[in-house]
């Protein structure tokens, strides 16, 4: 689902927040001790961490300069920074780590966002060992310690070990939460099975591991590693639905039509959907990744050839257990057909998709140096999994609402902030003479689809989509009984209720959902160990931790993008202005999926800058070159003094196209530095 982030939606305004103060402290009590070379500190900090690479690089051999590259941690009471104070009042200031390197920046981002969980406590590890001990065995082939269910664990479970079940995940995934099967039925329908790791089997309520999992609430995924919610013996071994090994699962199995609609259970007057929920045991026959699944969908492989091209379907991902390549390929293609029908149905019914660019990194062998950086491709194979996970989550939410009442743990998504949406509407009308209808998710998606059809410039659609993300509120967990039914709905999915069932290895709310679902099946909801209010309290905590993890992940992406640009600077690329302030403006760089603030003070040496409000109340910035030898006055390969490429003035307003340069800002904290070169003259 779409979990939107919004900088204006935070509600923790009356509590003390702990943060990493991401500046070199310049107070008189610390500057003399930590840093004697502070001539430019005040100037630089007034620039909101705008860098001055020239000054810093000239002093690389000076030990005082290295002392300046320190991150500090402090406690700050929100609201205590008054207009009369130059610096925020902070307590318990302590030196944290170095900066401008992966180790220091990673430590800082974990501390700053409250996800520096460290190692698991001994009591947690003891709990885990007890829960997996009976199923441990030594794998003679690999020499590794493996795990398999014992006979008593099969009791009460539906057996899907002979079913052709497989997983489709990112190439590097190690914690495999979900697996699927599809079976064509004689009447033209299909049976879909979504099998989810039965994590709750291994985590007794209120045990040490359960309390630690709730505390962490989510796995934090960084570019160079993870901070797991569960210890490795669970998340990567006993719970992970690895191929060719028996695993415990919690399954949602339903029957549907080829047009994407759910079919009704026979003998019930056509009123009940044909759905089964329950605990199972499975044995995945293949670990596919998205790239391999896409090759199958595109028929690049498994078309009846005698020998499979391992470039399209690696040997390690081919099926085992007597299942053939053609059988698995047939299943993937049938799943794809049904999933795309379901997807069309969802969007016809008003679902909304705002898809931004997500960068993926390939690291050198040291695990720190980014070798490649490129947008992560979203394929039909990704959408295949998305559709079936969305439907499984929806069906489980439906069961919880009807059988767990107020205890049902749901995930809602409130409508966006009206003022922010109206700003996008107004700017789009002014800039493109295009009206965006923001009445609801259906009209908004229809407007974006119409813009895609009518506008020849794909960049316009991308920029409007990026602008619409800002006023979107984040999706949140809740206990159903704590809110009115109208507040259960999910704006982006345009459905009345929703939950998370499909990722219990990395999300604690899914663990609660599994327990609740089992309680509804056992008719023991009244004896559930958590009250409605306790579930809601846990949900609120998970909301906070999910947001913290999201910010840590985004900061990790930013650190590695900065390091990539350090060795691979971009001297010229397209940028689009998305917002104009008094001393800054926001630039979106489509090639990097990056929105960042550009500070006017950083350009004072090269440009004359005039920021003002026009007659219509809109903000504008006019930039003029000071000399003829600034970037943008001539292009690489042009003759000197070529007047054809010179420019005299650049009027910056929302959706203005700019030529920008992207480099690494090496002054603490490390970040991406975007500077204006001039008006955009190239091809998008």
C-alpha cells in the first residue's frame, strides 16, 4: 500500500525529543576545546549547513579541520528555541561520532531517529533458542545449522507441502515473508493461496522476544545493512520461507474469477466470498526474484526450449521437489494475468498510485563504497505480488472487523492536507492550464491519467506527482474500536478498511494481526491477551517507529547518494522548481528522484539574486549572472565566448526548468549539494 510521508503531520509537539545535532557545535564552552579553526562556523551554520567546500578542502591537512567533522548528540525540548536565541537550547550534549564516512553517518542516522537498537539482549536470544531448538538439524550438504518443523507442529495445520508454492522477492532478500500458489479450477476460476511466515508460532505473547519485537516494531532497511526486528535464527532461518525446506505458515486462500473479482462460496446463496484462513505447513519449490519472474512474464525463458538460458533463469532459482520449469512458468504467467485484471479493477474503482523514483545502489566489496546508482525498476512482477498481498491484507481486515470487533488492528490512510493539495491545483492551472480534481482518490487518479494522455511532456506528470506527495498524510495503524468506522478507510486504496498481515518478520503489527486472526478462528477473541486500548497503544507506538525507520532509510539513501556523487559528480542535469520561499527554493531532480532545498546564499558569489512576491501573491526568484565566466555561460565543447549559450536572467517560479549540478557536500553532515547552473537548454 501507499504509506505517505508528510513533514507537517507530526503531532509530538509537547514532548522532549532526542536528536543528533547535525552541526559542529560552536558554543564558547566547546569550540575552544574541540575546534580551534572556527573562523567560518557562524557564517556556515547561518546558511543552514550550506557548505563551503573550498574552505574545508584547503584545510584537509590541518588537524583542526578534521576536529570540525564531528557529530554531536543532544536533548532538545520542542518549542524552547525562541526568536531571541541564536542557538537552540540543548542539554546533555555529547560527542557522538565522526562524519562524512559511512560508519559515522550510519551511527548518527540511527541515533537521530531512535532506531539504534544495538544487539539483542541475552533474554531475547534465550527465548529464540528455546523456540527453535526442537527443530534444529545439521544440514549435511552445506554444513550449516538448519531448521524444520517437528511432527507435533503439523497438528491442526492444513498440509500444502505437495502444492506448487514459490516465492518472488528482491534479488538480495534474506527474510522471505510470503509465498504463493495458484491452481486453475475446472469451472474456469482459480484458487490463490498467500502463505505468510507463521512468526507468531515462535513468539509467545509477553515473552522477552515479543517485548523486544514490539519495542523495535519494524526492521530498518539501510543501503549497507539492516537493523532487524527479530534475531537472525528467526528472521532468516526458522521463519523465512526458504526454498526446498518445510516451513510453518499462516495462509489466506481464496477463489477468484479471471476478471479479478472474488467468487462466491457455493451453497451460500451467492453471498459469501470463497475464502479460507488458517495455519499451514508448506515447502516452497523455488526462490524467484523479480527479474526472473519478469523474464518469465515476458517469455524470454521457459517457452518449451530443452535447455534454459541461465542468464534469464539462474540455476539457483529453478524449481525443486519434482516441479518443472514449465509448470512454475505457467503459474507465474497465470498469476500475472489474474493480477493485472485485479489491478485494472482496483483503479477503475478509484485506487490512487503516486509512484516516485526509488534509487538502488550496488556497493563495492568493502560494503561501503557505492559503485552504481540507478532508479529501482518497478516491473509487472512487482505489481503481481503487490496485487495479491493487497487483497490478502484486505480479506484479513474483513475477517477481523466481523469477528474481532473493536480489537481489530487496522491500517487507515486519511485524506491529504487540503491547503497543500489546493496549492498544487492552483499552480497546475496557472502553469499548464490543467485542472486537477482532488475531490477524492478516484478523481485525483483520473486527473493524473488524463494529464498523462493529454500532455506530451512526461516530465510534467512526474513533477505534478512529486508535488502531490507532499500534502499526503502517512497511513497509520489503529484499533478499530478507538475510531469511528468512517475513519477506518484507506484514501489511496479507496477501500473502507485495510490491515497488514503479509510481513510479520519485519512488521510487529502483522504479528498482532496473526494472533487476532487465530483467535477469531478459535472463537477466543474475548480471551485475547490484549485489550482494545492496549492494541491501540501498540499501534500508535508502531506508527512512530515506522516513521522513524522511514526517515532513517531515507537518510541512508541520501548518505550513499552523496558518496556516489563525490566520485561521480553530475555537472549538468535537469532540475525543476517545485516551491519558492524567501531565501530558498525546492528543486526536484528527476534523474535522481531527489527533492532538495537550494539556498540562495550559496549562489551569492556567482549570481545576483532577487526574491519577491508578484502581484498575484506567488513567490518568484530572479537570478542574474555576475560575470561571463560562471557555469552556464558556455557549454562543454563550445568555443570560448559563444554568445549563443549565454543568458542574462532566469525567472524561477514553480515548475521552472533549470540546469543544475549535483555534487557531494563534504561539510558535516554529508549531503547532496544541488547548485543552479542556469536555465535548462537540453532535452528532458
